[in-house]
C-alpha cells in the first residue's frame, strides 16, 4: 500500500513537473516571438528613417557661389584627460563670491570697450589663469542674432565668473546670417564644428545670450555626462521642469526634462548623439529633441551644485522671425529614430566670417533657408491627429 502511495505521488509530481516544463518552454517561445516581432518592427522603423531625406534646407548658390558649402563634416575626436598635477588649480576655486548682483532689466550695460578695459587679461575672447594650471578647457558657444545689448550684459556678467572659476576658456558667438527664420540647433551644430577647428576643448557650454547665472558656486567645470547648468530658472519659479509630451513613441522617455538655456557636453557625447536636429526652424522643440537623444543613449542630465545653479532670464519680446512652431510635437515624436541621420552627420552650412574681438570670437554662418516642405509642416496644427499618423516632410 505504501509502495502504491509513493508511486501515485511520484506520478503526480512528474505530471506537475511536466506541466511546469511545458509552461516554461511555452513562455520562452512566446518571449522569443515577441522579441522577433519587436526586432522586425525596429528594423522596419529603422529602414523608414534610413530612406528619409532630411536635407530640408535651401541654399541660394547663385548669390554666394564663391563661398563653399560645408558638408560631410568630419570632426577629429579627442580624448578628455583630467589635468591633475602639482601645478593644477585648487579643487575649489578660492576667489568665488557666491550669490551675485544681477543687472536690472532697465539698466544700461557698459560698452564693449569699457568691459574690455575691466578685463585686460582677457585676450581675443580667451582667458586662462597664470598662477595655476586650469583643470578644464571650456568653449562657451552662444547662438546669436541681433541681440547686441543682451550680449553686452552677458559678457560683462560671465567673464568675471569664469575667471574666478579658474577656467581656460573662450567665448564664441555663432551668428546667424540674414533675416530668415532662425534655426538655433543648426547654428549650434555649425558652431560646434568650427570651434573644434579653432582649438581643443574638454567640453562645450551651449549658452543662450539671455540667461545669467546667479551664483558663481555653479561651476562651469566639465563633466563626462551632459549637464544642465540652468537647472533652476526664474522663468519657472526656480523649479526643475518636467512634463509629459502630448504624444510619444514606445522608445521615448515618459517625462521630458527641461534641457536648455545653458547646457554642457563633452565632445564625445555630443558626437555620440549626432549633435542636434537640423529641422527645427523658428521657436520650440529643439531642446526637447536633444533631451530625448541623450536619454536614448542612457544618459541623464546632472546638476551637482543644487540651487547654486539658479539662473535669471533677461526679459525681452520674442522676435517676429522666431515664431512658435505648432508642428514641433510630431517632429519630436520621431526624434530617436531620426537621430543617426539628422544632425552633425548631414549638416550643411556656409562659413561667412571669422573675427576675433577683445571679449569674444564671432563666427558668422549661413545655414540656408527653410525648405517650403518644412515651413508648411511646422506651420500646421496637428492637435487632433495622433503623431504616428502624421505624414512627415521627409516621407
């Protein structure tokens, strides 16, 4: 009887084990099928982006045919090495002031000649400490057009901050030629390429002309990961801004973090994300597109200095040529899939001027004009249409 009971028990256990094994095999086959379908879907999606034509700009070759078109950009990648030696500047700069006085919105900034007189140690836009070896070489890159007074305010405010932080730095303005629709991202891409030709840097700060740091304990020191310097902005009551996008793909972040104003990149990471998209003409979308790019590569924006990184924005009216783009939402929707093909890899521009002034270096570039397809698309309101159903201008 006992032997019969054991036999029954063994058969039951065997049956249970067989069921478990069958379930494991079934689940394994199911997951394999799901992965195959996902891989096929990604391949189809990737092929769709590969076939896209993202050169949605117009260049009038007849008017400036003597100036060559810069395309097929190649950037010499350089490894970032920390400078740590007995001669290196201190880990914490000794001359910092902390909270800074900011100019009032109605105050008249000093002239460029006067500012240069305050800083005779700034030579042709560059400075480096003389009593120690700077730990970082930093390029400040400012996309610019017709904001002379704001530039004076920024230069008067920023040079003393960067000097006290004991940086080896140069300030560049990347000037948009002409009076067509502004393209901040394409201007930054062109600036990044030209600045890399000018000098070797550890990192690049892409800095709007109208934001001012409020505390010099917010260090413009390089980081190997992307960094949001203007993390706390007065425009948003000094609160870190996160928001859900109206529509997003499965591969996109659930929440988008504000990533603009003053942001920092190493050369390696900016090349890794293929720079910024060249497709955003007018106002809005390019910063969110860039955040999605860095997020897709496994990076998060960091800010090790907390509320010391408060920034104020100089109040001004938005320019007529920098109108808001209703069509930017579906453009951001395709950001991650489009990333390998739209950015530094297909950048086109014309270098029109290079001048070294006492306080900054100016590089003037022509980025072409907004293609009619792009103009019509960005001017359209897609609020009632799901992003995945919107016909994109490159299709």
